[in-house]
C-alpha cells in the first residue's frame, strides 16, 4: 500500500470509528451477517465525481471489499446515473453506507463547484485555484477534488510557499519592509495587495505573483494595465475575494493568470447520491 492509500485509509477509518460502524445496533438486530448482497450508488443530480477511493475504502474497512467505480474521479454524471456498485456481506454494506456516501458526496460537491467556475471562464489563460479554506483533516482529499473538477491547487500548507497577506504586511510594518526582508526571495514569493496604491509600491521589486484581493473587475483591469507597463519580468496576477459562479467570467480577463476561490472547498454543497440495496443471498 502506498503512502496516499495509507493516508486515505487512516482518514476513512477515523470516520468509521466516529460513526461506530462496527457497533451498528440496527443492522446487527435486523440483518443476518451471513447474508450477501449487492448495492448501487446512484446520482440524484448532475455533477462531477470525486472520492471513489474513499468510498471504496469505507466499504472495504467495514467488511465489504468488492467495490467497482463505474464513473472515474473527474467523470461527469447526470441524475439517475449509476456511480458505483458494491457487493459483499449485506450488513457490512449497510454499516459502511453513510461514511462512504459522506466522502463521495462531499468530494463530488467540491469537484462540481470547481467545474462550475472552470466552465464559465472558457479556454483562456486564466486558471481556477483553490485556497487553504479546507475542512480540517480533509485537505488532501479536497485538493484532489479540485483537480478532478478541472481546477489547480494553490499552496498545500504554510510551509509550501511564501504568501505575504494583509496581516503579514501590517505586522511587518508595511510593504516596503516586506520587500526589504524578503530580499532576493521576493521573486519567489506572492504578495497580496488591497489597493492600487499598495500595488504601485511593488513596482521597483515585484514578487513572482501579485494577489489582487477584493478588487472589483474595473479595478482589476486598471491594475493589470499598470503591471503590463512595468519592466519585465512582470509578476503573474491572481485575483481573489468574493468570486463566485455569477461573476467569475468578469474576472477572467486578459492579464489575469489565476482566480482563487475558497468557496469551492469551504462552501460546496454535497452532490446528492443514494445507495440502493438489491436482493441478498446466503453466502
């Protein structure tokens, strides 16, 4: 088992323990443990699938290892499509059901929300990024779901990349102080600005990427125009703050390289999925 699979097993095992799946009193009371069965996971709404590994792990760790993903992660489904099939002891299928659907529904929701933004910006240069606004303990899974939805990952954690945000600037004593401290590393960092005045302070020593935070589209266009007049090499431009499916297309203008959105992980609605049990048979 590789490190990724082991990590998924660890996360899923904690979720099964939280649900006390091994002590499922209802199933123990009503279902013969020798009874075999089959079940299908069906989409109740259109979307993009993510989390098949987690669903498979949930059933396997619950005691039903025969799981077949019928739609791969990143695949699209319509309402009524069968997403996966599982077979094995019926009691194990029932005990693992909710944990499996929780992972599959949530991660598919993240992938679907990401796809909703990606599909609205066309085939231009701008790419959709996630943020660190993730569910504690699920970042590995949610960032994969973003990729399944057609997005890209921003930094994974605080150690991955120098990203100077508004509070760092305030704590350091201003953008000038930040540039002085970063020194030669300035080109390897990203700096957030909240106004055109702050942006202009970076012209003499630009970072590798500038984040325009909470700029309306007209101000983004003005900022991009100013950056284009800077002496090369010019920084990449990221736009963030208050961006959703309704306005993302306005921000995907020439000169904007990235649009980052915390909502695709922090506010995504779960994809509606159901598990339907077929007839059981003695094993």
